C-alpha cells in the first residue's frame, strides 16, 4: 500500500459553500466507505474542480467488527455489500473502487525528524522526497505498518515554519513528520473484506484525518483545533495547528460502551438500550426532570419496568465523562492542550447525544461545537449528520488525492521531456 504524504500541505478546505455552474460536464465518481463498528456507510460523490456533489448514500448495520477491528470477515462482507448496493441504487452506477477508513486502538501516531544535506544548491522535489524518506526511516513494531507519513513543516538552515521548500537554497533541509502506523493483520483483514465484496481499495485513511476534510475550516486548523470523532467502537483524536496535523491518538471506548452500560445497568437488551439512548439520552443528568419516567423493556416475557430518565442519564453521563476526561488528559500529556486556540470539534454518531457540548466545554475549558459535513453539494440532506462525517471526508480526501496524483503525473511528464531534450 502506498504511504500518504498529502495532508502535509494542508487539508483542502475549499469554501464554506460549493458554487455550482448552471452547465457542468460530468465529474469523476469517488466513493468513501466507512467500515465502522456499529454501521457501514457508503457515500458516492461526483467530484469537480470546484467541489463535490453527493449523488448516492447507502448504510447498513455493521456486523463483524469490534472496536474497529474485523472479527468476522463473512459478516463484515455481507454488511459492506448491503451498504454498497444501496449506494449504487441511489447513484445509478456500479461501484468498483473505494477509499476506506481505518480506526482502532492498534493505531499508533508519533512525530519523527528528517535531515538532508543540500550544500547550497536549489531544493528540488527529489530532495523533499529524500528528506521525508529519512524521517520515516524509523524502527516500528514488527506487527505494525506505516499508513501515513504527514510532513508538518520544513526548515532550511535557520529558517523555520516553511510549508513548501521547493526552489529555496540552503545548506541543510530538515523536516518534521507525523507517522501513523496500524496493525498489519487489521489492515489485511479490511482489504480482504473489500476484496471479497468485489471492491478495490484505492487508499486506506485514518478515520480522524478523513473526518477533518469534511468538518474543519482552514481558520480552525491554522489557529489550533482538536477533532474528536466518537464512533461506535473507538474515539479518535486528531490535533491540527498552523495548518497541519500535530498529534493523533486512538481510545478504545465509544458509543457502544454507552449502549452496553445501559443494557447492563437497566437489564434490557442491547437493541432496546440503543433506542433508549437515542430517545432519552443526555450527557448531563442535572438537566433532567427527576420525576420523568420511561418504560424500559426487559428480557423474556416480563412487563416493562418504570425507570426515571435521570437514572438512565446518570449511567450515560458516567461513561461519556470518562471518555472526555481521557481525551483531555491525552491533550495535556502530549503538550497539545495549549495549542488548541480554536477549540474542540466533536463528530461521529455519539456527537448527537443531547447536552454533549455543555459537558465537553466544562471538561476541556474550551469552546466546543458539533461537526457536520460541509463544503458539499448534491444530496446534502442525506449526509447532514455527524454519523456520515468519515464517509464524506473519505470522498473529499479522494478528490484531493486524485488532484495531487494528476500534478505528480504532470511533473513526471515534464521531467521526462527535459531528459529527452538533454540527450538529443
């Protein structure tokens, strides 16, 4: 699998709204496939020079994953096919290739420096590639593989904070990169599931990075922002500052833990616990009327029990507080907390929990907002939910990745022409 060097030059955030011309030639189809713990979401986008139109969406319950890791290949393949077929019907075309996300507490992220001697000449693209190669030449666990190499900044001699050193001259070129690795088995199993579903994986992307494409603005990433993607099985953290990635972390807790806590605490089936969480859930118990009673289904033929909503919310608050406090401690321990001047953006299905913003602002002591997919056109209403953030972000990542590849191909073509000129 090719390693990615794309986000280093900044996520392409575009404009706050997508401008549409009255007459457009057909765009290229890009597909984002979010293989999550609780759901599979397939989003089909038609990409243009000025933006993305959503033309098809398919979702299906996820069966076969636990905390972002495939535990049953056949069940996962069945869920993928169900979501993809829905998206195909909506988009009116067959889908054969996808950009897919990866998450789980097997994901590791760390920073690494690279140094290259330039000796006073002009820095060329090959030099940038070589210094990145030097930065990623680090020892990692035998069961891990690199999935992202994300340059943060470059330095030419004593000049720091350079985003693009091409054309500059100096004695020494230095870069700092953020490297993301994943368990080889987890990566292989995701590829296998897609292959069995007759899908080619064009790229595998860390889900928090994909989500950033869909919900973050250029101003937030420049000022400093923490993106918190609370999915079903995991919570993914990504910190951006000065327009680039600074830190990533995976926490093995998510929305499913809240559902499971309700199921155990109220002695109700998981399916009913999920419904109760969505219908009556909240992140702050003190805001709930103490005398409001809800019916809680039980197992077997027993009659539903009467439980106050406050008891239900007490259970949810304990778990969501644990997750947010773990994230806050990670921000402090990593030294990133004082860089987040733009606040925290929460997305993922659990972001829909009532009063979550209020609780998060208390814990982080920072402004917090819920992240919805933006900068898209077409069937916007079908993906206007934090649940679709990753899949939409994968489409936008695919759009930028293809544009980057086209630029690389043009550069290679120019190099070839120059080489022929020299030998003729």
